[in-house]
């Protein structure tokens, strides 16, 4: 892909914006469906990226981690959810948390189909085909990485929220006390390479199940 590096960077913009905004909007949309309108009232159920950007987690930290280690890592502004408004709080908190990674998996599938459309368009228009293929490849990668990262069982990540909702009361309370350390633990796992080593096989396995998975692996990992 490096022979078309400017095109590659341009093709990253839309998939990156959608991966973040749709992930966060999905949390708010599911919460609204399950009884809590907090995110809806605050305008967080939207694809407008400005409503979801955290200056530190969405801009500074990803830039630093990519520059230092080639791995994009960051977070968006959390969508507020008042669990007291949910119809079945413990169950619904898990469903709200699962909505983000779930929609990332769905978007990865859609971007994989866009890769196929790009491959079909290449003989007709080289540049249109390349834009679709490169956008699709990056869309698949960023959505699968976000899905896998958010399912790590640490609070405040979605995986931690799901585990917390499933644990019995005393264990859930003990687990919740670890939340202030969650991002610190995650950053330690990141800089030591443990996080990447844990997530990469998951991402690779998911790519293998997607349409156009062979194209993604060929362009990125060969």
C-alpha cells in the first residue's frame, strides 16, 4: 500500500470517524431503547464526530501511540448512561456496553463488502477502485481492533461493563473498585506489548471470517 501512501492516508479518514462515532452513538441508541434517554437528551446519539471527541483520548493519545509504536490506541468521550432509568438495570447495562463492539463488528463486515466493490471497480476506474479498497481495508482493521480492545475485561471498557453486570453482587462491587486503575493497567499492557500480543490473534481470526479477508491480509500483513 505504501506506493499510494497519500491515498491511503486520505482513505483512513471516513472509516476512522465512523468507527468512533457509530460506536458511541450505538451505546446511546440502545440505552434510549432500554429506558434511559440521557444520551439522547445530550445529543450523543449522533454521527457528528464533534459530539464524541475527547481531546486527550481521541486526538493526543492515538497520535502519540501511533508515532511511538505504530499502534492506534485511544478513546472517545464516554456516552452517559443512567442505569437507574433502565428497565432491567443489570441486564441492560451489559446490552448497552455490548452495543459498541457489536456495531464495530457489523461495520467491519460492511467495509469488507466495500473492498469487494472496490475490487470490481478497479478495471473501470483505477482510482475509485483503490479508494474503495483502501478505505475498506482500514475500515475492517480499525473496527476489529476497536471491537477487540473494547471487549478486554477491564473497567471502564465495554468488556469490563459486561463482566461487571454478569458478576454476583459482592464480586461486582469488588470488581468495580478496580475501575480507577483500569486505564493505567491498559496502558501498561500496551507499552509492554502484552495488549497487542493478546489482541492481534483475535483480529486476525476475525479477518479470516470476513468477505475479502484474503485481500486485507495480503495488503496489510504480506
